[in-house]
């Protein structure tokens, strides 16, 4: 029996990056423009007809050159109208896990009062791979659209995002007009959080579960209180409610596991695959204990995270594991020993890196 994996450790808001046009960046262009293949052909034809018109003085050639030049001007004006007033706000997840799809988003808003933007494309740039596209045929004035896509981080640690940008070929496809590249920066990727087997779950929680005197999601009664809107109807204590002539709900005692020290043993000298699997196991154990309400401490070669509990402790441990390299020069210091000052006697769970 396998317990379900944790696709997200704790719900967290996304970070927003705004494509703003700062007044202190006068030398950085807001948009770039480049001819497409059809655009290059149009330019070559204009140049050829222009040379022929000058050499021959033929009015018909002058008329054709004027028509093509006006087509180019109109194309530039309409594409600028389509791109002007668009505002892009990109959402980056606070928690990104290795080998797990992470959902990125971008809110595209048309801030113009009356004019609609046509044929806008969000390009998802890729390093060493094909560029992906999210096409938006039209966006009315004053409206906003949410565009989402998935990325799968290849490994834990620092991960460089390739970036996204807004482009348009409107109206004739002669020129590609593109905005500034966003999200081209580094993000921190946590180790993969995997499912935990029933045997490991029983070893971590089953023998060490105990109640503490605070509200939570346990099984023992903590208190009775007046029903409030949004309370679970299954917690209504009907017998007491009948006596008090008002609805009373049960508050349960929280359950927690014993405080645990996760010990990373070894230097990961048996290979990168074994090291990554062990760090993923340590991350899964720490996340599960934190979700169960236990205090968790992490120690290893050159690594020590003091005892703590809750969401903040889980993220601190995940951050340290994401950047941890036991074979680095900075990991020469040994882990704290049991006889060190302030060392507490905790239940230990050892994870072999070798």
C-alpha cells in the first residue's frame, strides 16, 4: 500500500512579476521589431522596384513602391496599436519541486479604453528546446485573460527560467513585434516529495502519536462551544445542544508525533542518483512529520537546521536540502554530536546518502 504523494507541501501564494515600463530605463527599448520571412521579401521587392523606378522614371513603378511603403507603415502602426496598453503580470509558484509539474501563470490585461488588441502571442522561451506558444486571437479593451502553462524542473537547486514575452505579427505578418522578456531568472527548486510506504508511515507516526492540550484534528474531545457559520455539521453535539437549547459543536484535541531528528549519513559518494533519491526521502519524511504537527530537526555533514515545527520549519528544511552538497568543500565540518551543548535527546530517523 502506497500513500499518495504530496504534489504541494503547503498552499502558498504566487510571486507576481510585473512588466512595467520604468521611466528610469530610457535606453532599454520597450519593444523590438524584426521582419519575418514575408517581410524580408516585401523589403527586397520595394528596394528592387525603387531602383527600377529611379532608373526608368516609370510612374507605375513609383505607384507600386508607394503602395508597398504605405503597407509597411500601416503594418507598423496597427501592430503598435495592438501591443500598446497591454500589461503582463507573471505568477511564479512559491514552492517548486523537482520532477513535479509546476503551474506558471500570466495575467494579460488590455488597459486601453476603446481599442481591441488582436493576434497576440505569449512565447514560452526554452533553453535548448523548442519555443512554445499560447495564442490569443483578441483581447477586448478593459478585459483580462489568465494564461497558464506547466514546467517540469529537471533537478533540485537553482533553476534558470528561460523567460516569456509578448509578440504579435498583426496585421499582415510582415514584422514580428516583441515585448521585453520576463521570468528570465533563477528560482529555487526543492527536492521531490514522494509518497511514503505504509511501513514507514507506521514507524514514523503509528508508535509515537500522542495528544496535546490544544485544538486540532484529533479524536479526543477538547471542548464544546457555540456553533458558528462554516462549522462542520458532523461536529454538532446533539445531546448537549438539546439541553442547552442552542447548537453546540465539539472541538477536538490535536494529535502530534514525537519530535524527530532526521540524520543524513554519508557524503553521497555512490553517485548522484543515489544522493538525489536519499535527499528526496529526507524531504518526504520531514514534510510528512511537519504536516502531522511534529517538531523536526535536520542534521548532516556540514548541515544543521534546529528543531522547529510548522510550515516555516518545513520550508527551511526544504530550502537547505535543495542547496545541500555533502561533497562540497564547505561540508567538511562534521555534524553536531550528542554531547554538544544544547543537544536534545530526540527520536532519530537516519537517511543513508551512500
